[in-house]
C-alpha cells in the first residue's frame, strides 16, 4: 500500500477515535440532563400537589367565611331597631279586659 494511503488511514483512525470520545461524552451529558429533568419533574409535581392542597384549604376557608358572613347577616327580630320587649308585669290587668 502506498504511504499516502496509510497516512490517510491512520488519520482516519485518529478522527474516528476522537469522534467516538466526543460521542461518549455527549451521551453521558445527555444522560445527566435526563436525570436532572426527572428530578426537576418530581420536584415540580410535589410543588403542584402542595398548591392543589393549598387551593382546597383556601376554598374551604372561603366557604366557612361566607357561612359566617351569612349567619351574621341573617335577620333577627330581637336585633331590630324597632323591637321593644313587652312587659308582662300588667298581664293580669289585661286579662280582665276580655271578660
């Protein structure tokens, strides 16, 4: 084989090894990135679960607050400004009027 072809084949073998090394490095980097993404996904899922729990608690709290407001706003005749307690001190006297 001519020397030029041997030199080209040696150079080709070096380049192939370099490409193989780069490929392995990239493959490792991709795997590391995949692991990092999985960890981030797990953390995001936990955060979303906590947010959902918080939303439920907030909704319940709002419902309870609305119920308290409704109870406070219900009309009560005894709290009316026009309400006067009747006096039963003279009850016997009123009974004589019906005879």
